[in-house]
């Protein structure tokens, strides 16, 4: 029923944990960046944050390529 992780070496476990941590921190960074920016409407900000939460890696990449340019940094 559950996968057998005992077959993995410690280097493999560290590599997996590092990859998961990098993906998680990238997603958190994009969410915080969207939170700190001013968009034309609040709905747009909420939409970008939701996309980053529910589709973590692809949503974060989409935000960086499309959404970040639409918002301006708060002063």
C-alpha cells in the first residue's frame, strides 16, 4: 500500500528532500512577491496567489513570466 523508502540511499533521500525544499521555497517566494505588489485590482492579486498555491511550480513560473510585470512594487 505504501511505497518502500528503505531501498533509497541516504544520498537519494537528501536529493529528494532538497528538490522538494527548493520547489516549496520558490513557490513561497512567488506568493510573498505577489502579496507585496500592487495590481490594478485586488482580484488580480488574489488570482495570482491562488494560482501559485494550487498549481505550485507552473503557477509560480507563470507569475514570474506574466504576472510580475503587471504589478508594481509598493513604495
